[in-house]
């Protein structure tokens, strides 16, 4: 597993954890529809992409003609 994938998993986990804690502590009500569900969607996508390496945004950007980063940073070490 690469560092990038671990970062995705941890970032997604912390986004979801913060939403759950805010709900449990009564600071937000996730039972009602709100923009926080968009935050949950982003967190879930980050979390799953760390395991599956499938990211919808990456797919969209590739189809729009954007290129992936090269491995030049690894060569500089």
C-alpha cells in the first residue's frame, strides 16, 4: 500500500469520525438532510478510494485531458 492511499484512508476516516462525533455530541443532526451529507460523501469517497484505488474525480479529470503527476519526486530522494 502506498503513502498516497494511506493518506486517503486516514483523511476519509477523520472526516467521517468528525461528523459522527458532532452528531453524537448533539452539535449537528444528521437525521435531517443538510450540506453535511456532502461532507460525508467526500469522506466516504476518500476512504473507499484508499482501499480500491478508484476515485471518481480522477476518472473525470483524466477524461478532461489532465495528466497525472510524474514520479520525479521519488527520484529526488
